């Protein structure tokens, strides 16, 4: 029995472009995506944001429901990662374009 | 003296990624962008949309203020075109990714 609990993950095939664009079109959510761009899972708390914890949670949820990130609870940690490969397959070039604009 | 009147065009260098993503994250506005993707200017009225004229005007304005499209009045026609080359320079790959998702 593992101590890992996946949080409901959406099927990216059922997510449309508008939903993903809406999820990405917020400065806090873009910042989350940029910090997760390295590709490795990290606890939500390690993503540095200038917002309250509840606001951050809301933004993480929006990204998760749009299929942009996935999350898994491990004990008291909620690991989070960018669904980069799946996003690249579903929306080719989109994440690269979004992450390219880092300046 | 020409009969052409440019409508205030934003400086794309001053437009950030969030603004462009917000402009693109609407089904009607995405449809406008797709119909303008051929690259040639067309009168607003030739863009076929399932919304009222005033709603359409609102969406054209949102796209224009985000630097996605440009418009020019020519007599009674308001010609509209996608600022594709400038967008490609400012946000490399973004329009290609957005327009790729046509299905």
C-alpha cells in the first residue's frame, strides 16, 4: 500500500485550447508554470509566489483542472508538476511559446 | 489625401504575454484569429461569427488592444488583419501553436 494519493487528474484529450489559454492567462499561474518548467515534481510550498496560501491553492487548482499541472499527495506534501509531455502532444508548441517569454 | 484611417494601434513591445493570452482565451476571439490566419486583411463583416454585431465589435476591440489584430477604416469598411509577423517576433511560436489547434 503506497502513501501516494493522486488528485483527480483531467483527461487532456477532453481539454480544449480555450480552457488551457484561460488557465495560462494569469500572472500568478504563469509564474507557477515557469517555476515548474524544469520538469521535476516539487511540493506546492516550494513554488515561490507573492500571494496568500489560499490564493495560491486556487491557482494550482485552476491549472490542474485545465490539465496543465498534475498533483499527488505524499504524506503532508502535495507534489506538483507540469504535464509538459502530454501538453506538447495535445497542443504542440504552446508551452514552448509560453515558456520562451521569460524576460 | 487618402481615405484610409488607421485605428489606434498598440505597440506590441509594450504588450505582455498575459494580455495576449487573455485576448486569445475566448472562443469567439479565437475564431476571429483563425479566420484572419490567411494573412490578408478583410472587412470585419466578412468574419463569420455567431454573435451580434455589437458583441463582435467588442471582441475585435479586445484583440486590437492586445495587439493581436490591426484595423483600418476605408470608407465604410473596417479592414482587419492579424499582426502575424509582429506577433511572431514578440511571442515566437505562440500564434503557430494557437492556429495549429484547428480541430
